[in-house]
C-alpha cells in the first residue's frame, strides 16, 4: 500500500495512506492489519483524513517492520453495502441538494429557476394528478410543500439543519467486556461510548477514560481543538481530531445540545415563514370593494357603462406592481453598499427594528487578543515573567498563548528550551519545570485553588485589570506568585460611534452578549455606553435573551458572526452576520455584511426605512388617484376609456417612482 510519513516522533508515527476517500474504507480492516504486530501498542485509522496513527515500542526494528508491513499490505475493502433505509434516502437527498448548492455559483442566473422547476416537476405532477382525481392525499401535501419551499427559498435553510446534525448513524458501546456497534437510537443514558480519532461524538456525556483533542467548532465557534480528559464534558456533533476517549452518555438523541440547536433553528425558520407581504394583503382586501362599488353603481343607476368604468379602476394592480419594484430596487441599492439582504420581508422587519442585540467577540471586538501589561512579584522582573511564560506557552495552540509568545518576540526576549515536559490542564492552564522549579501559567482557579499559590499580592493589579476589561493570566514559579499578564481583546474603532449612532437612529434597546465574566463585561459595556448586558452567555442563554425581547413586543435584530451565535441569529426577527463569520452563521442570518463594517447596518436600516416610506407613498398615491377616478366614474363624468387611462397612468407613475432607489449613488 502506498504511503507517506506525515509526522514522526520516537515511538509515534503518522502515515497518510493511499486509500480511496469515497467510498470510505472500513476503519477496522485497516487497523486490524497492524494491531497484531509485535511492538505495536495502538493503531488508529481515520477514514475522514486517510491517516494512520501508530504508537509503538522497540525503536528502529519495530519501525522498520511496521513500514514494511504497510508497504506490503493490500488495499483494504470498502464497507459492505446494506439495504437503503429511509434515513439513507434522506441523506442522499441532502447530499444531492448540497451538490446543487455548491454548483449554484457556476449556473447562469436565468437557468436556475428552470432547474428548480425541473427538479420539482415530478412531485408537482403527482399532486396535480391527485387533485384531478378529487383526492386530498400526501401527494397533494408534498406538492404544496415543495411549491411553498421554492417560493420562499427555505429549502436551503432546511439543508442547514441537516448539516448541523451529528451525521453518524451508529456508535461503539462497551457491552459485556467488549465493544458493540449499535444504532444511535439504541444508545441509552449511562452507556459507555468509545470514540476514536476522526469520528464525531454521538452523545453528550463525561469522559471516563482516555484523552483526545476535540474540535468544538460546531457548537462554540472555537477554531482550535480542545484537550479532553477524564471528568470533562463533551458534546454530540463535536469531532475527535486525535486520540480516543470513552464517554459515559448523559444525553442522547433529541436531548443532546446539538439536537436542541437544530430544534431552535427549525422553530425560528417556521415562525419566519408565516409572515406575509403587506402589499398582497392590502391589494386583496381592496378587490372586493371594487366589485361592490361596481355592483352598487349598476343597481342605483342602471347604467352598465358607469359600472364598467368603476370596475376598470383597479387598486390592486398598481399596488402589486409598485411594492415589489420598490423592494427589489431597495435590495439592489443595499447590495451596492455591500449589504446583502436576503428578502423583502427582512427589509420590512429591519425598518421596524427597535431592539439590537450585539455579540461582543468578533462583532464589537477585533478577536485578536494581545498582552496589555506584565507585572512581576517576589524578586522576578517583567522580562523574566514574559520570557518564562512564552517559553511554556509556545507549546499550547491557543490565541492567548499566541499573544504571549508574540509579545515576547516583539520585545526580543529569547526563551531557549530549558524546561521539562509540558503538562496541559484542561480549561485551566499549563505546567512544566524550569531550572528545577515547577512553573504554572493559567487561570486564577488553576494557580490559586488547584496549585495552592497565594495570589493576594496581585489583588490591586487584578482589580485594575478587570476594571479596564482585561482578562488575567497568572504565572507562579516554585509555589509562589511570580507575575500577572493582562490580556486585552481590543474593541473595534467603530464600536463606540456605532452604538451611539444606533441609539440616535431610534433604537430603544441595545443589549450586549458575551462569554466574559461579569466584571469584564461591565467594563466593556461601560466603555461602549451600553446599559444592558449579559455575561457568561452560552448559545442557549443568547436565545433566551432574544425570546424575552420578542415577548416584550420588540422587533429584534441580532448581530453575531460565530457558530455559537447561529441559534440566536435564527430566532431573532433579523439576524445580521459578517462576511468573515462562520459558514453556519452566514447561512442562518438574514442580512450579510460583505465588508464587515458595523456602520453598514445603519446604512441598510436607513435604506429599508426609505423603502417602506416609498411603499406607503405609493399606496397613498394609488388610493387618492383611483378613488378620485372611481367617484368620477360613478357620477358619469368619466367614461370607461378615461377611467382605464387614469388607472394605467397612476400605475406607471408609481412604478417609475419605485425605480427611484436605483438612481441614487454615492451615499455614505
């Protein structure tokens, strides 16, 4: 089997195997070819990446035998096919839909509606045939659903919820001293589930054995994997990138956090689909009055000409023409300002927005932490603290650790490898030994409570850091506090004027959401002039804030760019995200800022308000002109040909006015 060495350390080697990615080869078949070798402690194969990780003992002889076995190994077979289930059928449809969405940018715009119609034609044909037979069955329901989905383009959002699911149909569960492969629906709370490298975690639970690097991007938005050890919680839908863990299942199936996020998005989209165009409602309400007026005119005057003249004065035609034109041209005008609004109903909701919820990280801040200050204690100087912290932190792939290392580089502080093996402590910090003394760098909980280090000498500085919105990194050497490092995630330059401009534009409620502690959140909110904020806000809490504002009668816009913001983006009346945001956030949002500047939100809101004003002006013009024409027709002062002419001229007038936004250029 052809192979390439990707990475190697003593006793550990990672190989990339020349195996097909689709259909995927059976993991067990690959691992079985090497697990029985003398000296091989563990072999783990990832079908997703095509890599084989082997841990071995015995040095060069074992390594040589392993590589020889790999070279001589036959290409493993693919997984045995099984009968297609209903779930398989649904997944096949999702894959085809995904392929269509990926190819969509390559398909010419005029062709796209025909492709959609062609794909829906068989379902619609069945529904029409059922109606022709005077049957109201599932075929009719399916045809109606497909038609509605195509009209509102909600099919892409349904695909979103499918992509957010865990994707695995089965799990390896410990039973009777061995591992049994079970369908997910058979996994119960309390089961011990084994998850290896390259697999998605199928349950929410606590790690009871092993350790692994887990990518939590699907739930938290973190780009880097997190080390998970015994006693740490893991969640369904996250992926094991390296290692293997055994999990005691606590929530399974629809009770997992990933399933709850999917449910939130689905419920939010169902609620949004109920909204209707005001122009359609107004036009439909006016039609019966036109017929009534014509009938009364004929009944009172007996003059069929007058009745016809009244009937030729049609309100609905002008309304149904001018309103879509006004909305479409305003959407185009917004796009010129690099703001993509995904539909007319969102334009209308944006105009009515009176409450804005802002996620802090990545929205109000630059999401690029830096070292703000270094303080030394107990005989150490500032340079020594920064140098020693960078010496151990460079082994830890985390934005805060990167900030420390970069600051040391800026100051020209060289930190040679003089420490012993680095020890990671999940969610707390990092530890090692330097010149015979134990050095720990991390959170207050880690340094003070776990390591027993007295941090009281740093109290005045800690309070000052919190008051200015900085987080604190504690450094202890030999059991004594050696220094503090203040980490600052700077606010965007535009954040303060943006918040002020929001308030000046008539937004009554401005709320900030953040995962920071209460003190840091209060400081940042104070700097921005935001009176209402919620600290330590997880995705569920963000949705609760949105729900509370909705219950109070507000039209809510949520601004966020992370994967963990997507449920709140979907639940708000208007979800706003950035071009640089996560894929799921860009899909869940209703307004996408293509340049990523906050002031574009104000521009979009002004355009939407002007669009709604234009719709109202058109409506008043239509009512005044056509009502006057109708009164003249009733009195006989206007024959049918003139009433039709006035009606058509008013329609042309409001149509031209609706095109006005396209003529506006150069706005700020």
